[in-house]
C-alpha cells in the first residue's frame, strides 16, 4: 500500500507514541520512580516502624536517586568488612606477606604478619612447612604484636563461637579447635588439645570451652554429634607448641625485635582472602587482614593504627567520618552513615574491575551470605550483608533490567522482629528498583 505524506507522518507519530509505553521503565518520569520508592520506604511504610537509612546512587551519571536518613549513623555490623577490604586493596599487593624472617647459617627467626592461612582449612595452604623445615633451629618472636586478642566492644559471651576467634600475629588452624564425632564421643583437633576434653554434666549439646582456659567439655547424654569449631585462647607459648607439632620440629619462643634488614616470604594471592572474607563474612580473616595492613605500613601489628591511617589518607573525603574500631564489624561501637557507605562502595567500584568485584561479593540467590536471599533467574544483587541482634544492613550494587548499575546502602537498626522479616521487606524495595530504574 502506498502511503501519502500525511499518512506516513501519522504512522511515524503513532509508532513513536506507542513506543513510549514499550520503553524500559528507565524512560519513565523520574518523579514517578521517586514516589514509587518513597511509597515503599517513606512515611507509613514498613520501614517507618524502626530506624532505617537508605541511599541509591547512579554510578554512571553520578547522581543521587533517593535517600532516607542517609545522614544518620547506624551500626553497620559486617558491612564494616567493606572498609577493611578497601584498606587492604590500597595497601596490600597481589599476594600476602606470610612471614618476616632472618637467617643465620642453619637457623631462622620469624615474625608473623597477621596472615591467617597457615593450617586454616578454609584457605589453600602456603608453602610454609617445607620452607621452615629446611632449618635446624627455628625461633618465633611476637615482638611486633601491638594489640589484643579481642577487638574493642566485642561481646564477652561470644568467646566460644567460631565467628569470634581470637586475633594473633601468627594464627595457626584459624585459632580454632575442631570437634568431630568418632564413635559416641567428640575428638578434638589439632591433636594437641585431645587430652583437654572432659565429660561433664552440664546443660550443653555440643563441645564448649571454659571461659578462662583451654579446657573443653561436653555432656555425653545430650551430645548432638555435630561438627563444631571452638576458638582457643591464644598465646605465644601455645603457638610455638602447635607449630612444633605441625612441623614435627622444635620451635623456640624468642624475644628478638624485628630488625630493619630482614626478608619476607610471600603467601597467597590476596584475592583468595578477600573472596572468603566477603562471600562468607569471615570475621577471622577480616581481623587478620587489618593486621596485615598494619604490618605493611608500620612493620607492627596494630589495627587501631591501621584504621587511623586509612581514614586520614584514603577515607578523609567520606561525607561523614566513620566510627570504625575493628576489621570485622563484631563491635557495636562501629557507626557509619548510609551516604558514607555508598561513597565507599563507589570508591571500590572505581578501582576494581566490574566482573572481579561482582565475583568477590556475595551474589543474591547464588552464593555466600546471600545464597538464600534475593533469588532471581538473572542475579541482580551483589552486596555485603551485616547482621547483629536487631540490626541488619546490606551495602553494595544492584543491576537493573535497563542494564544500569547502582550503588546502595540499606541499613536497619533497632527493630523488634526477626531479621528474616526485614529481609523480606527489603527485597520488595530492591525488586522495585531492579524493575523500574
């Protein structure tokens, strides 16, 4: 059919008009998107019933899309690991420093760097055993240790949970004792602790540790047989005993100070440490990474000094200064604002390639701490979770159906219900963003 110029103009107009309704929601009025978010986050919504902070930021256009209480301070829980991650990215290289050492003839003295990998089953093993076994005399010094086993504000009654393993200059076995059922009773490993287990008539279902000692106990009548990891109390004396058993050679404790001239044995690729810390929210690795940052900067293990350095040199431009006290987020003394967390996410996004970054972070419905949340045929959430009692946060990146990537911080404190209730409502908000931005 031949079209007259007027008919052709009408067809073009109608085609353009109807195409407006088939455009991705990215083409919709920004005000409509804003009000849609406000309906889900603002006055009268579920998130109006407790303290909630939220910010959504367009990384491509560098524009704020929506905010709610983004200037208020919140307990960030494990999203603090993003600060630790950023500091490590800036300071550490592609591989870790495993130990610092000096040699004299057939003798070696070594100092820990905070590296958490030796005998830790969640990580590939560095070639430390074969390296140390070459020497007849092995000495270990902890003269570079300038901190405490526990972080400021950690809860004392978490001492027997695996997520609260102690910090140390040279960890071994993740500073954890593993209890596994063999026959009708638990057996502890490493073997050093096997004679420290007692059967007792206490109201417990698995192996626990005494508060002030490395004595372990269980109740044979209520023992559930599940594999469990329990932190042990660290000390330089215990370390040389455990290291000696692992190496089958005597390791002697030394007080020698780290000399200016020494050598460094390299360890694992740092990305392996980052992935385990972020995916599984490993508190132990996070704390040790902060010690490793201090080691590189100052040749001493002082997490407070490392935090101060990172804040003054690389995070000085955050909208609100973080109250940052540990590497893992176990402490309730940590306080951050959503807008500072979004700025941090953008800083990370600018220095880590997209695919690498999104592979390191938990992926909604796929892996890590998000394997059972934010499920979708096409994953759209790459973010770090943070949960403490009555506090749940999520900071990271969301991919929308219009192929845009946004940084966001979603922080919830002081709610009186289960975290699963909050996550369900958070998912509704994030799905709206995925589908409409």
